[in-house]
C-alpha cells in the first residue's frame, strides 16, 4: 500500500500519517511548503493547487489517496476569504485529478474529506448518511461544491468515499482548545441557546477511522462522528466538571455572537444531530463513544 495525502500537515492529516507510519505503510504527501522534517516517516512533495502544479514523482506506485486540503473555516468570513475557503478545496481536487491522470493505476481508493456542515441545521432532525435535508448557508454551499468536484474522481473510475467529518475534538488544535479557554478562566458560558447538537469525534478515532476506510469500502458517503452526539451546553458542562471550574453564567445570546463573529457564528450556533449508521454497523471500534471519556482523555494530560 502506498498512500498519498493532501493537507497532511494539518490537524487530521498529521494524526493519520502517524497511524500509517506506525503500521509500516509508505506515506507520501502533497504540501505547498514540504520540508524534510515536517512529518516523521512520510515523504513530502511540493504542489501548488492555485497554479495546478504538482511534483509528478509523488504519483509513482500510489494505491490509495486521502484528500484533506483546504483553507481553514476558522477565520473571519470576509467575501474574499469565503472565496479562498471554496477555491482552495476545488483547486486542490482539480490538481489531484490531474495528478491521478499521471498515475498508471486506473482504480485508486480515494477518501475525500467533507463535513457534516452540509446538513440542515435543526434542533429536532437526525441525519444519517441517507439524509437529503441540506442547509442553505455558506457551509452547505462549500461542501456541496467540494463533494461534486470529488465526485469527478469517481466518474473517472476511482473508488471514492466522501467522509463527512464532525467536530474534531483534539487537545491542541481545532475547536476544543477555543471552547475550553473561557471555562479554564471560570467564565464558561454556552453559546446561543446551548441546545444546538454537536456531533463530535475524537481526533484519535478519526485518524484510526481513515486508516480503516482505506481497506473497508462502506459506501460513497460516511458520516465520521462518534455514536453519541451531545448538545452544546452538556459538552461545556462536562468540560467544566472535568476541569473543576464553575459553569453558571448565562448563555451568550446568538445576536452577540453574530455581531462579534459575523456569518462565521454559524460554526458555533448551527445544530446538526448526525448518526454514523454505516460505522456503527461495521466492525470499526470507536475508542471514544461518549463525550465524558473523550473529554477526560483530552483534557487530563
Ligand atoms: N477539524 C475539523 O473539525 C473538521 C471538521 C470537518 C471537516 N474538516 C475538513 O477536513 C480537512 C482537514 O481538516 P484539518 O482540521 O486537518 O485542517 P487544517 O489543520 O486546517 O489543515 C488543512 C491543510 O490544508 C492545506 N491548506 C491550507 N490552506 C490551503 C490552501 N489555501 N490551499 C491548499 N491547501 C491548503 C494545508 O496543507 P499545506 O500547508 O501543507 O499545503 C493544511 O495543513 C479540511 O478540509 C477541513 O475542512 C475538518
């Protein structure tokens, strides 16, 4: 197995590389700024998705691809930044498609990252992989165009699965450290009503899941979330319990968050109750199914 990863230098990619290298798999990655020491045991190759250029040597003998590349959504959504969020993903996939054309392997297994932000935000709906209840905001629009672009790789004969990732909980990067900070200072409060569903996954389980899916084709769309989503107030209350901090302040109203964060407030205010029916009926073993053990593991280090 030779695995090529785009966006390998990010939160999820690094963890996947570590898992694969530990298993003795040959790992290569495309980066805009590869450096020999960036990811231990993996070989970096330069690409520039905005220019549609890439190092062809990376493709020789590749059997599996994981596509993660894209500009973060955790920055203020100005009109120009929104274009970057979308086009970084579209251009990365277009460049990957060109790279795959150079490969002599006509049927490569491809896992392409996607997001549960595609689903309609609703306090009462539950979404499994068959849900067609999509949202109507910026995140849904990005994900739909991202998935449509990835679909072209399947149309070319490759075995594609779209992995709709939930909120990735990690001790160092991503959403959790930002949510934990005010709680640590004793000023934790839920955001908006606090009733919004947060479908989360522990970063370690997500990395193990990508490795599992390389050799287990569960279908064209897989929801990558832990079996037990929680409402936001519960998540923050668990954080406060684990850190032994108070959690009694009134919620921060939605309108304040919208004023401070602009359109990006959707990231913390949207509610997606997502089930991973396919994973739960497979033999994939989650290490962290419920929020308390996951948070205890991440926060008590
Ligand atoms: N973390 C989450 O909670 C979450 C949830 C749902 C979906 N996802 C999706 O899963 C993917 C990986 O997530 P992550 O948290 O690991 O992301 P991340 O830490 O932000 O890393 C993304 C990687 O994409 C590359 N990248 C950044 N800006 C780019 C640009 N303008 N053009 C091309 N490549 C660019 C970077 O690689 P180089 O600098 O090496 O080129 C970077 O390491 C992302 O696409 C993200 O949207 C993440």
